[in-house]
C-alpha cells in the first residue's frame, strides 16, 4: 500500500512541478520574488526535454512501481502521462 501511495505522490509532484514551470509566471505577477523560482523550474523543464535527461521524479516513480509489483514505464513522465492527454 505504501509504494502505491509513493507512485501516486510522484505523479502528483510531476503534474504540480510541470504546472508551476509552465504557469508559475502568473503567480510571479502577484508575488514578484517568486519569479526566480519559476525561472529555475521552467529552465529545468526545458533542459530535461531538450537534452533528454532523466528526471529524478521519474526514477522515484519507477522504483516505487517495481516495489508495488507494477512494471516500470517505458519512457518518462511526458511519454506516459501527458502525451495523448494534453497534446497528441
């Protein structure tokens, strides 16, 4: 039960980080000090996608899936949870 919770927590953290990286600029309008955190998050998102780097949250999700008895995903978070849902 605990590893399944870790899988869902890693997925939720992925979605939250992706949303913050993409839409965090709107929060920075309200709280200007947040702009540097948002710029770093957006830069990390771009670097991971462009350079095909492995994301630490994907590693956590895959290890939790293995311990829960589920097979790990082929590919990363975008290929398994975002592709086909948010873009074709």
